[in-house]
C-alpha cells in the first residue's frame, strides 16, 4: 500500500513537472515570436508606419502612470491628452506632501516598465493572458469615457482598447498570449529607447515646455534630476528583469529520489 502511494505521488509530481515544462515552452515560444515580429517591423519597408502606433503605447503607459499614481495617493485624475507627435499630458490634482508628489511624478517614469513587467509575468499562462488582455481593453475604454479629452487620444486609445478586447474574446489562447507578450516587448523597448527623458530637466510637449518628471521629483525631495532619473531607470530595469524571470522561469525537475519513493 505504501509503495502504491509512493508511486502515485511520484506520478503526480512527474505530471506537474511535465505541465510546467509545457507552460515554459509555450511561454518562450510566444516571446521568440513577439521578438521576431518586432524585429521584422524594423526591417521591412514602411515598417515605421506600423511602429508609430506602437511607440504611442509608451506615452499611454507613461501618462496613465501619473494619473493612477495620483489616484492611489489621494489625488484625482482629471484629464488625459495624447497628441500625434507622441507627447501626452495627464491633468491631476496632486496630493499633499512632498513624498506623495514625488510618487506621482515617478509614476510616469516607471509606468511603462511596471506595465511591461506585469504583462510578462501574467502572460506565462495562455488563459490568464487572455483575461489580462480583456482587463486592459476595458481599462482603456473606461479611460476614453472618463478622462481622455482630445480627439486623437479618443480614437487611438479607444481603438487600442477595442482591439485588445477583441483579442481577449475571439482569439485562441496561444494567440492572446503572444499578443500580450508582444505588447510587453514594445513597452520594454520604450524603457530604453526613451531613456534620455530620464536625464533631462525639461520636456517639450504639444502643450509647451514643461519641467521633466525627474525635475519634479528633485524639486519635491531635493537632489539632482540626474540622480532621480538614474533611480527611476534602475527601478525600471529591475522590474523588467523580474517580469521576464517570472515569465521564462524553467520547469521544476523531478528528482530520481522522488521517483523512487
């Protein structure tokens, strides 16, 4: 009886390890497909036209990061603007206190990395990836209704929200998983392609020249905007590394000892 129980336990452990290995292979396959598609967009003629809407995703995550950080710290998120040149602006009432104001300013700088890291971590399982796509789609559509103020932002964010929701509802689970990983890859790339913004004192937007987020943090907490830009950049990289590790972690192995018990 004990031997049968041990064999049954070993079989369950082996099945769990096999399932984990399958999940890992599918996740890594989705990552390879997403990276290959991204590279293809940069190589094919007129690929820039297709890359342009993807670049706007980082601005979307950046500005929503400010707005959501304001809400989380007791402020309000009043309006959101996204312009065709890739700039944006979140209008919010800031919370009281220098530390909370710095958190709101940092929310935009780390927003793309946090979203990318979370998408990587949650995309490990295909069915969960579909759920995440649906929640993101609903969130973007809610933003259109509640805070988006300009026509370009309305059509772009509404279109992205509708596309993500359609993928969540209609696409097969592996396709939804690859789509979420592709989204994460674009946001992860933006962390590095737009890293220069971390180390500037001002930013040019369609609303005019404004102090950068790093400068806002420095004004609230003291120190140099270069220092706070480096802190936010390091945090972003760590979040991305954690998200990728959670996404690609290897399958657990069943030891021979456990099989012999």
